[in-house]
C-alpha cells in the first residue's frame, strides 16, 4: 500500500515581547501616500504585524480605491477618538494603537507581551484556530483578525495620482473584529482563499478591551 504524506503543518506561537502592530491608513487617491506605501513594503521580514488599511474618503475626487472598505475608515476614526485627535488624515501611521510619527523606530519591541497566542491552520483548508491566553485572566480583552496580501498594483487614471503606477504590500483584504472575552479562549477564523500571485498573511491582534492597546499580535504565512 502506498504511504500517504501527512498534511503540511502551518503554525506559529508568539514570544515574550510584544510584537509591534503597525497600521498604515492610506489611499490611492492621496498624492502624499505612495512614499508611505513604499516605506511599509520595507517592513517585509521585520518582526512586526504590518497592515495597510485603505480608506474610502478620497474616492470623491475621481479615483475609487478598490482596496478601500468603509470599515477601515470607521476604524481610523475610532483610533482618532482614542488618541483625542480632531480628525483623520492620510497617510497616517499608527503603532500599537497610537498615532505615531517616528517611522525609524516602529519595529522596536520595547514592551513585554501581556498575552500568548498560538495560531495554526486547520488541515489544508482556509480555516484557522488560535488559542489566546492573557497573562491576567480577569482582565477583559478583545481581538481582530486581518488577512493581508502583497504584490498588488494599480495604474491610476484619475485623482491626485493620475498617471502613476502604484505598488502595495500588506494590503488588508479582510478585517474581522471579534467579541469581548476573559481568560483563555479558542478563536476560529475562515480566511479569504490564497491567491497564488499575492502572498497572504493571517494576522491576529489581541487588545485590552478598554484602551485598545495590543496585548500581543501574531502573523502567520502558509505556503
């Protein structure tokens, strides 16, 4: 009888230090955004969870950003409120839930993690499971999943970037907040299908339920 190969394992576990969570709020309709997009691409291979949230509020000037979702604009407004900002802007860099301007220091893990995450793919499907163990079992926490993809590009034909050929990595293609919990929990998630031409990452960010500060984050790439 032939021997069947076991399914390839795809799993990861978080470390003792808080993995920096880097969010870039950007738009293909914003003329100052392409340099920030290029900078974000430079984070490949760095120990961070990087995410490019494309917002929709630039679409009115003539170019519709196909990566934008209303939920991303809402998320940016919520972060602005948490930071007591008067409004939103692009490109905006957010590090660990806080408005951030020092692009050179975003990757430094300067804090201990306050939760542990073990993340794995379920068999050879697009289903994923994560065991989340907060260090304080009494403190409420929440989380969100994202799927990011690399290698996207657009030939912009209108708006502030008319005529430009834009390249994007870490593009958020799926965003799924989860509920509020206490103590250890098993979370499940079904991701968008892998596109052969776009490297996919499955990201889980666990946050303090009150201040929305990350407790830990983890990114997983399955080949």
